[in-house]
C-alpha cells in the first residue's frame, strides 16, 4: 500500500506547487496505461461481478518509440497471496484486451502491467528485414548478444538452456538463425529470462465477486400475517409453509418478508394509512419496536424464533431463501428510545421528529441520528450485530428500506464488514431517489437495487432505460431488480390495463433483467388503487389481507413459464447483453439478449398495448450471428415450444394481447 | 499533501484485503462529490486554460437525507497562499455548477467543498411549513436555539450580532419571526458562524494556465536559407528581415524556422532525399550537429548569434515572435557522439542505428537513448539547458519534432521545469501517431499539437473530427494547431484542386481552430509532389528554394483577410464553441462558432468542391439565439463587408469556387 501511495504521489505531481523534480520524473512510468475498464471512479469502488464470471479488461497501453510491449493482467482474490497473470492482446491504436475468470466470492483485485519486450522487438525487426531481403548479420549478432546476456544473468537450468541456444545459434547459417530466433521456443525461453525493463503498473482496481443470485434471482414478497383465511386471525410463520410449494412452482428463488419485528403501539397507523388505529389494527410492520423488543426480535403473533428457523429450513428445502427487510427506523415504543436516548435527536419539547420521505409522512416512525455523539460507535455496531444475528439465523439476503436516507459511509462499512465474514450475503437497496444516489449505493456495496422500471412505460422510455443500464457507469456498479409492484407502488399502468397489462409488465421485468420481483397480488392482477395515487387501496401495510390464489384470470401459469424460460436460458440471467433491434411499430418493444459465449440468443417482443392487436415488420439480428441477410435460421417459441424456420432478415409479427401480449423466441443457426 | 494522500488512502479502502474498519468509515466523507469537470484522468494531469479564461466547474454533490447542502469551489494559483472561494448553484438531480476566472499564467488548482447547511435546511423547512399553514412554534424555538448556539461558539462582533439577532427574534410574533429567519441578512450572519458540519472535499485538481497565444495564434513556417534570390546563395537571418512586413500583413503571429543549427556532413541527404549529397547540397537541417556545434549553436551560413538576436527583435517590432524547432536528433557529426558516447546505443560494429519513423528512414540522423546509464541525468539536463538557452535569446515558442519517439516522463519534466521559470513558453507537439499518444502529449504539458486535420477532407470526416476536439477528453488536454501543409506533408487534396482548393483548406483551418499554420509556398498554391506521395517535389528540406511571392494566382489577400477576421471575432480564437448545423448538401460543411459570452456568433460555410458550384438550403441557428423560426436576423459577410437581413430559419446559399469557395457570416439579432 505504501509503495502504491508513493507512486500515486509521484503521478500526482501536478498537484504540487513546485515543478516536477528530475529525480521524480525518472521514476515516472515510461509506459502509459490509460482508460482501463472495468473501473469505477478511478478505482475508488469495486466493480461488481459474480462467481464464475469472465472479466473482460481493456486498456490503452503505449510508450514512446516503436518497441514491442508486453502487457499482462495480474489478478488475485483478497484471500490469495500470489497474483495470477494473463497476457493481453493488442487490438490496434494502442488498445489492448484480455480476460480472466473469478471463481471465489469476495474481494478481488487486478492491475495491468506492461514492459518493453526487447526480445520481441528484436524479432519483429529481424523478421521484417529478413523478409525484405535486407542484410541482417549485424542484427543476428545483436540477437546472439541478447541471448548471451540473458544466460549470464541467470543460473541453473535456465542458464544452461540459454547457453545452449546461444551455442546453437552461433553454429547456424543466417537464414537458419533467423528461423531459430523467430521460433516460439526461443520467445518462451527469453521470456523466462526477461528483465521486464521499464515495467509500468496501473493502479490496483477492486472487483467484488458475489454469488450468482446477486445477478440472477426472482423475488416474491408477501406479508406472513396475511397468510390466513380470516382477516381476524393473524397469519403466522407456520401458515407460510402452505404457500411454499406454489411460490416455488411459480419459479421464485427468494421469498421476502416486510419487517417481522414487534410493532409499536404509539401513533400506530390504521387502515389506509389513517392516523388513528382501531384496537384490532395490526399497524405497519415498518413501525419497528415495542416493549417486546426491537430489530433483533420477532413479532409474537408471527410465531416463535423456533417457528422462524423451521420456516427458513422448509423454504430452503423448496429451493427458496428467505429475505428479510432491514428498516433502520423505530416506532416510538422501540426499546432504544429509553436504552439509548443519545441515538436520537430530541426536540425542545421532548419529542422526536417523525420520519418523512417527501411527500410521504410516517407519523408512526422516528429515525436514529447516525452521527449523534452518543451513537458513535454504539449504534453502528448494534446495527451490524443485528444483521449478523439474522445471518446466523440463515437469512442471507436483506432488502434495505430507504438506504438513501442513511449515511453512505455507514453502508460502505456495514456491507464490507458483514461480507468479510459472510461473503454470500446480498443487500438490495430500496432507494427511489436521484440517479447519482442510486448508483452510489451500488458503489458502496449494494448487490442489487430497486429501479425506475416501474415508471418506464413507453418504447422510448424502456429502450433508453434498459440501454443505459447496459452502459458505464451503471453496468459496473448497479444491478437492477425490476419489481413489477411493491406494497408501496401500485403502478398507474396496472390500474386500467387488465390482465394483459400484468402480462406485459411481467414479460418486460423477467426478460429485461436477471433480477425481478413481485409483491403478492400481482399474479392475481390486483389493481384497486387509492383514487389518483399509485398506492394500493386497503394497503396490506396497515391490515391483514387474505387472498384466494386460485382466483380465475390469474397469471400464475404464465409467471411460472417466464421463470422457467429464465432458468433455461443463460442470456436471460442478467440485465447485461441486451440490445434493441428494429421493429417498426412504436407499440412494440423488441430486443435481443445473448449470453456472453454467444451460444444462447433470445429475442423478446412485447406489445405495450394491452387492448389492441399490434403488428410489425422486424429484423432478425443476422449480422450478429455473422450471417447474410438472406440466411435461414431456426426459431423456437419458448412459451409454447413451437419451432419454425425463418428465411431472411425481415420478418413479420402480430401480437394479440387477449392471447399473449409478447413473444419470446430462441434463435439458432440452422 | 500528506493529509490529502491519507484521505485518498481512506477512500481507496476497497484496495485493501481486509474489510473497512469502523474507525476509518467514520472518517469517510458523508457528502459524495462525483463526476467533477473539468478533470483529466482523475486529476493526474492539468486541464488546459489561458489567461482570463472562465473555468466552468460542474459536479454531482449529494448526501443522505433531505438536508440542504452548501457547495463551493475553492481555487488558487500555485503562487498564492490563500484559496479563493465561490458558491456553486444546484441545477437539480444533484448537479451543481459554478465558475471562476484564472488571471495569472502558471499552475492553478481547484477543488470542491461541501457541507450540510443546517441553517438553510432549517429555513427551507420552516418556509414550507409556514406556507402550508402548519404550526411552527417548535421549529421557531429550534431556530432560535441554532442562533444562540452560534453566538455561544463565537466571540467579538459576530457574537454580538448573533446575540442581537436572537434577542430580536425572541421578541417577535410568529409570522414576523419566520420572515426574520428567512431574511438574507440572517442567512449571511449564520453563514459566518457556520461550523461547516460534515465538510467534504474533492481531490484537488490542477489547471495549467498559459498565455492566450497557446490557444490563438497563426503560424508561418519558412526556411531562412531559402530567403534568397539565387539558389546558389544561402539565405541568412538578415535576409529574413525583408519578409517580415509581408508575413505580418498576412496576419501571422508566429514565424517558425526549422532547425537553425549546424548541419552534419556524414550521410548528408541530397536533393529529393537521395542518399548521396553533392558538394553544394545544404543537407537537411534536421541532421543537427557538426564540428561547429550542436543544438545550442547556429549554422554559420545563416549568420551570427548577433544576427539572430537582431532578427528576433525585428520580428517582435512587427508583432511576430520567432518559434524554433526542437529536434532532439543528431547527425553523426554531432559533438555529443564524441563528448558523450554513453548517450547513444552503439552496435557491435561500432555504429549507431539511424533513425526511422516508419515508413520514413533518416540515414543522416541518429537518436540518443534517454535511459542509457550514462544519459541520466546528464542528457536530460543538457536538453533542458538548451531550451532555456534559446528562451534566454527571446524564443518563447518551440515546435518539437517527433515528441512521441521520446519518453513521456522526459517531456513532463522538461516542460514543467522550463515553465516553472518561464510560464510564457509554448511547446507545439509535432506528433502524427495514435490518438492516445497525441492526447497524452497534451496531458504531459504540450500547449499545442499537430493534428489529423490534413487528412480530414469529407464533410463526415471534418464534422466528426471538429466535434471530437470539442468534447472530453480532447477539449481539456489538446489544442489543435491546424497546419494546412508542412515541409513533410503536401496533402493529396492540394495536388489537383487548384487555387480554390487552397482557399478551401485555408478557410477550414482558420475558422476551425484558434491555431493554424502554413508552410511557405501554400500562399502561392505550390503543389508539385513526388509522384504518388504526399511529399513535395524538390523538397526544401534538402535544397534552397527561392520563391517569387508576388506570383499571379496567389491567395495572400484572402489569407490576410481570414486572419483579420480571426482577430476581430473572439468566437474564432479557439477551436471550442463549434457546432455543426444543417446544410442539405454533402459537399458543404456548415458550422457556427460562438464566443463564450454569446455576443460574437460567426457562421462558416465551406464548399468542399473546388470545381463546381454547390447550392444548399441551410438553417440559421435561431434556437441558439432564443429566437422563433420566423425571426429576422442581420447577416454580415466578413470577407467583403456586405450586410443584409435574413428572414426566418431556412435560407439558401450558392457557392461558386471560382469566386470564393466559402462564406463567413456574422449573425446578429436585429
């Protein structure tokens, strides 16, 4: 670290007020290494990756003059002592690229190193001159000297082999010598003896490697208390067992619960967010904390800790993992108000200001002050311990409520600290705020993020947004989890669109990103809204809402098939690798997703019109398959298994929303 | 520096292999400052500016929660001890901007600082609540407490004024109190007492401020030895005096000479780059060094040192400055070969490899080895001393030959070192190589650079190139000097285009950039080429070539007028501020340049067809003037002074190359 900082200090000479001293200039790298990717903010934050991912590195590497350069990537996981190394390839115009695969979870680092490859430079010139018929006897003598010097500065077997090469060369005719110099064995031998002159090293750039579920997972959200057949009977963890098979059959991986902690009584919200709760109103689970306990405790009506453990285990047996909500707010009955009054800002009248996330008001909630004198470090450590406590209960995924209203350094520390011991833990940021803050939460460590997807409805909006998420800086720092709805967001589009509209949004979410989420009721096409608002009428946040999951008109089968297609097609297991293609109809979004190795190529067409049939001519991306415009390709409808042959580039589609408002086709070469 | 490095070390925590310790997380900035511009490579290199330039700074600045931020730019020149400071303005979505003007030459630095403005946050909320009719008595009490605490932590007059404000507030009715809090006097007073909580500071970014001629200058190149009426008589510095009035009348500022040093005899090139020189062949001035001396000496046939000084003085009287060529190569007769054999790489046969810049071969030239053991630091210091020696002779501008074949750290040091004492010195990089290296030479300190302009001929090529130079990273690091020709480049376009073609290229160069250059003969439309090559036949590099500067068909008057227009229109004194507009003809390039304050707006249309008349409908950029499509504007032809009124946005032009292949019009609002 010290050497690196020193080097950075040297490079940053322009910061100083005196000119660059010659002694320092002589230490500056002769070889420039610029514009390396992937890098976030110059290396201040780690680039996101998942286990088994191939990291493609590009960089501009160049020096004065015409010498050949040797350029390598070095990388290692934080747990490894030694660096791996791989050669980069020159692409022209000083651009180089290379790649390596990260296998383990946790922090990794890479850098680029380059040096002047004197033997390669020699061989390059020798070959050119020899081919041009220019006399090369002097060059050959120089080459033999290079070999001899390499032998002299080495010992043992390498010395022997170099001496042998030198002797061999000395006995050959000129043309044979040229051939011997240019043979790959000579290059390999000389590379072993290479002094790596003018070695330059880029800064070390971090990569954060997570388990694959950080990039590919399907989330299902439910309120355990609503898993009951009678609104008067509070559902329990034990009740949730009955839902597991169906949720798994729909193809979900993550089962996410809003807070499961004791709910405060003071200022408890009543039905439909009213300021006065009736005696039987259960209150918002986000008003965390009562005499029973705080964030570490379980709301007694949900069951015991033992019940929770049994549910986690049962879910795991069904291939589901439980995700909890981490909502760092307190009801006014939270034990911390008495135990740690110094963690809060008290007003002159002895109250604490309730929480707001304009325009929303949370009269039943107060916030801690992370930088209050008494909160450092007690509050920070307590919060970390709470997360770790749930991790120890088998919870490996956390949805974090409103992280943008808590300090960024807190998240940077908490996530780093938790993942140092538990690299498998995933944090999803529920922030709906400015783009800069959304991205920054990814940078400081969030694995996944809520998105603007819910408010992107037109072809132009969706194209722009999906494309942006595929570009820097978003692609390096931000993994979008496309929720089609949440208890807080009943999207305007769904209010009047009918069943076809729900299928449209499900198709866009499932095909658009490796991560998508659904709050229960969506599969039943629930859409009753508070008039004029994007909020659910009779919101489950304030009352127990049993549901009939076999209600006619549901889209459970379609969701199950969409999730099945995702599992079977690697191209769909990420938001990356998405490209929009031409379909000449503004009501039809048409894009392709292709796996990194190119073997899996899925085309998705979604009509945005839930009421009318839409038709369009569209282009098959034959050029991406290296095919001519008149090529023949095979299509397969992934929703129903039909297969056909496409002839040529321009095709026609008709989408009837009353049947299915989208098409998902795998394209393969005949 | 140490504190700053420490902070960078903290920010770079992701580099370390252990998780972020809480103690360090607590020191991380709560406020994020991101994507600041202008910045080159994260601050590794200085952004270019000239005296009197307004530096526009933008940044994304944000923190958790809903507090108001105070955001400022701090800046200073390296010679100043104290920082200046200016408030930034919020533009929405976390974007902020501000600006300051740099006055002195030399290094400057700036950074952004931000803190949570607690009083502004209080006032913002107070205002909103009061307007909404919400009771605010508790808020008012909190506000008075803020004022009281501010008073308590200050002394003297500030204490008094705060106490007074507190007393005044305590005596007011609620509505009056609100007004008093929201009054700008209160904000100003509280700002003085502001503790600047959560102060965050961006890295410090360097700016390099040069004299205006670094951005705006017209270069004229001649070989002094050709200023003669007889090829058998070597021209001298004294002969050049006769050319000064005409060069100045053409509007040039810089008179640039190829190397003026003694020319070697060994391997001297003959006419047309032949390998054998006749006894009277003068040789290439780039084969520097003979028994008479090296880079510090003057070729005796040009005159004495005294003659040179007189020429520099006479040029200055004409408003011209002399620029010299700094070409770090040696003829084989250069004194260094004997004095400093360790500065060169000797081959096994006792020779030195001659220079090549593929595909060109320079058999009369050898290169030094900057990193030879004996060359450090002797060669580096010698070269610096040579430059400083010429600076002391009054030469403030250097054109550097092939800088991309010399080490980048050498230039970074040399330019920094020379400019520390002589900030007025300008270096022009004559590099024709990869884009990355071209940009990097600007980053390490070159004021100006040769460009690809010579090879950009079509409308698409010119649009793309001019636009690219106006964008990051080019706009921050690279000032293009558009040479229409050089002794080395006789552009293909000029071979057959006739006089109109020369006018086309002159118009593009003079209007495209603040910097342009011309090698003598261009004004006479000289174009005879070595068949099939972009080289001049009978190149002046190898022989003395007297010229008749009054030859019919010359374009001297047009060049003079173009340069006059440049002097009179600030918009044309930079390559920046250039935008392409619609002209519906692929043979007509049409762009506008507007001065930063918007007051000077010049439209340029250049036909690329030297043979045929071209016509086009084109758009006046009324929208940039805030005018409707049917507005009336005044046009002025800057070549001939004609004036007219334009009605509406769409206009028509006809360009007849046999008259003048371009139009330059100043547009003003009626």
